[in-house]
C-alpha cells in the first residue's frame, strides 16, 4: 500500500481557524494604529496653528487679532487658519475646534478634540504650551 497523500478535512479546518484568528488580531491592531495616527495628525496640525498664529502676531503689530473668529469662537478664515481648521476637522471627525483670544489680543488658546482618547483635547496657546487636557 501507498501512504495516503493530502490533508484531512479536520486538519484543513484547524489551519483555516488559526489563520482567521491571527487575521482578526492583526485587523484590531491596525484599527488602533489608524486612530492613533489621526491623533498624531491633529497634534501636528495644532502645532502648525501655533506657528501660523505667531506669524500673524508678527504681521499684526504684536497682536493675535486674526487668529480667532470672534463670533463663534473658532479659528478665523484668514490666511492658513481656514486650511488648518479643515485639516484638523477631517481628522477629528468634523468636531468643532475652539479658539479663544484675550481681550487685549495678546494671548490665544486653541483646542481640538482627540480621536483615540475620547473626552480629551489637544491644546496650544500663545505662551508655547502644547498639551493634552
């Protein structure tokens, strides 16, 4: 007699089950990495908001007048701010970005919700602080 060649149905099912389990674990990890990448993109764009605000400060006689839209406390649509707001909203799921200026326009703070950490915000402000709250 010749030895039997091939695999049994049980052996094939076990291999398929193992591969399915490994694929599901990988997919869960990839999803987590995508969400964390969105938070990193938000942080990067918020850093660019601070840089644009500093450029605006220099060009506006040492005032942050053009950073915030006074009516709805969002970023203004002047210069880079509209582009940056759109980029941040794309990553944070369209949630509002809050922008505040002091009465004398010498200070500002901008905040955006994070994606991976629900309830947390990434904030930048005129003194150079960039922090998660």
